[in-house]
C-alpha cells in the first residue's frame, strides 16, 4: 500500500518474494533496505504476519519542482534532493528551476510565490543567478530580476502592479 509512483512489480522485486512462497522466506529488514533504494520511496514498512502474509506499506517522496539541467529534467524534493529524471510533460504542474544550487534554495521562494496568483499564472521558470539571487521568467519574454535581499517585498509589489495596473498587459 502507499505506492502511487512506484510500480508494484518493483516493490515485489525489491522484497524478493513470489506469490505463493512461504512468508518465512521473507526477511522484513532486508526487504525494507532494498525498498529504501527505490527512487520514489521515502520510507517503508515490511511486516510478516502469520499464517502466510507479507504486507508492505510505502511512503513516497513528494515531487516539489522540476530542475532543468544540461541533460534534461530532474524531479526534486523540497530539500532539493533529486528523485528521478523525468519528462516535463508528466510534471507540468510543478515549477521549473534552472541554475546551480536552485533546487536546494528554492523552497522559500516557491512558498512565497504560492499566494501570488497573477505571477504564478505567467511564471515559466525560476532561475538561480550566481547561487545568490533569483530571476523569474514570465510568459511574454519578461524577466524579473529579484534582488539578493528583500525579494519578498518585491514579489508583493510585482503582484500588485500586475493586478492593479496591468503592467504585463502592455508592451514592455
């Protein structure tokens, strides 16, 4: 149970048992260790219950953002750790990060952007510049260069200008 992105076949292979095999053949600790090596698995519980059942409960990692690298896209967790390589179409609801250090530093910015509906509707990528500040790439070719410090207030001002003044509705 608990597997949404981890195929059942991978779970079965990791626990090393076949249907009909005696449950005594399963070593729950070894099976858990193998499950923990699967890319989407954050935690796993393996139980052997008599007379002949082995139950597996997985907690999977949550995709937080897509990180565009030189070789494609990686799905990353909130901590910035890479989960798997991915096709962007499968995760188009996630923000796209670009640049060295972007996955590890993005959580505060993405959290701050959450209530800003006007910015989010236009956001195509979030670029880490020099591992110290951010650029927001908006639809229409607009790049918003956020300052290294005080960017939270600048986001609020940008949202206000988009909503109240329609600054992105005209030629910039």
